[in-house]
């Protein structure tokens, strides 16, 4: 599977986790793609942590409003019923448990639900932005990422990079499968069509518990 | 009291070594005209409190690339690689703060609140040097308020009394910073007469604002 198809598959699977009425914050990059696959029969409100709910699609040519940007600083549109607010309210929404789910990328994630996604010391230090608050405050934290970094496992026994948050990850969705962080450990709940278990185990450093009820990801 | 001033007059208040809060998010809602005036005046060794350091050629990025900044307190510096370069070369001190914590620190600074407890950052490098408190079975970090010498805001519509309306996502940190500095200057996209701005639409009451300059685009 090429990277584009893999990312689409991940986004499509995560969209199925969302429920009617949910308030959801999507990170930049792959997580943003989830918005394209939200089922038509449910209504999901997207939050943009720079200060609004009701985030819409990317603007068409001639539709750009310089005053409406997303958390990556890119021009976006808003839907009818949207609302703007300041950064204190925005993070009150996030820390206060008013965000039902957040979808974020990861550099590393481990079997205790720890997440590292904001810096590589000495190399990449962009800052955490809103990620630490989101991971601490959202009711459900979903990680969207390719299973490995060029073959090197990203799902580990223990994160090595500086942590974004401790024990807050609930679900990891990759192009190979769906893994849930449980009190007993990391459980493989679903496997992608055509992928064999060996391939997942090879690409995973964490101890992976195979669910008794292992399913194939439904497209 | 006439709050409307010439931009060259207001930047006289900004001096070497001061701490400035600057509104905006990736330069959206940042007063570009005020930043240009600071550059022109030649102020240096500034401490900047802001969400981010803008882009290389936009917003706070212009102050960084022209080496006017000695310290940055921000949540994100990734869109302006020059900030990271100066940080790695030890030319610039950068304190990275989670965005929600930064917003609340500024709100507290302006609201007379001595600090607040948050779960954000517990178990991460953010907790280094901070007091941890256990309330019930939850662990929190004690975060302290932030204030500045001067806040630079960008308003979409500002009346002559300093009442501000911020359009769309330009609001972000601006109304918080308006409350948390000794001197508050707003760069206005549009200045209107008192009475033209519906009091229901005022997001920063004019009592917080000292000076108004025009010319924001």
C-alpha cells in the first residue's frame, strides 16, 4: 500500500469512531483528513484551537477570508452555526472535557498510552502548541499514524522521546490495524484486510495482546 | 482624553529590554504596523510573550530575524525556523509553554489571580521546576500568572474610546493580553466614532486600552 492510500485508510477508519453530536479537534496533517470521511448521517462539530467551533472545508479560489485560519495558520471556511472565541475560552473547552475526541499524529506511542509527538531534542523543537492540553483534556485521544517510521517501530514498550502526556492515549489506528490501550495492555482489536499478524508484530515493539475477538477492518 | 496617536509617538514608549505581549496566531491578529514601527525605531533585547513567533517575513518573525528579541515565551515556534536556529545557536532563549497554559497565565495576570492548577504537562518536561499539587487523586502543576510592560493588539474595528471588536479568528490572544500589561496599544484596521460600535459587540472594553493607532490592513 502506498503512503497516500494508507493515510486515507487510517482517516476513513477513525471517522467511524466519531458519534453524532461529537465535538472533535483534529491535528494538522493526516488527522485533518478524517474530516473527509465523517459519515453523512451524523453531525460532528470540529474545533479549531486558535478560536472557533464549526470549522468547514478548505476555501475555494476567491473564497479566502484572511481573518479565518486554522490552527496551522492556513485559510479555512466555517460552517453555518460556527462560533468564534478567544484562546482562554478555547482551552477551557479543551481542558474542561468539552472535546469528545481529538485525533493527533505521533512520533512514538507506548503500551501504557504515553505519547511523544512534539519534539526530537537537538533536531526538531517546534513546541507543543495545543497538543499537551488536547491530550490531557479530550475525553478520547486517538492516534493516527503510519505504523512504522521507514520500518522502525513507533509503537513501543516505553516512549524514548520527551512525552506530550502520560497515559492519555485511548486508541491507535495505523494502516495495519487498530489497537486499544487497556488496563491490561495494548490490545490489537482489528487488522487491516490482507495484512497478516506477523507483519504487525514485526513492526511493533510493544507487547501486543491479540484480541480473542480480532476483526478485519471494515471498509 | 484622546487615545488616538501617531504610530511614531506610541513606539516611543517601547524601550530596550522591555517585555511585550503581542496578539495573534501565526500572524493572524498580529499588529504588523506596530511591529514595523518597533523595527524602524531600533528597539532591542525584547522579551516577547506570544502564542508563536509568526512566519519569517510576517508578524513576530520580523522581530526575531532582525535580532531584536532576547527571549521568547510561546507555545509554538515551528513555522518560523529562524527562531529555532537562534535558539540552537544560543542567541535566543525560548520558553515553550503549552498553549492553554499560556492563555490562562495571561488571563490570570490580567484578572488578579495568583495562579492556577492544570493537569496539562504533568509527567513531561513542562513540570520541571514547578510546584506539583495533589488534589483528591489528581496531580496538577501550579502555573503562575504572566504580565508584560506593554501589550500590542490588533483590532478589526476600534472606536475612539478604545472599545475593540476582533473579527473571526483574529481574536485569539488579543483580549487576554489587553488586560495583562501596564500599557496597552491597539493597532486598528478601522477606527470609528464612539457610539458606532454596538456595546454588545465589544470584546475588549476601552478601559483597558491606552493608545489607538490606525493603519492595520
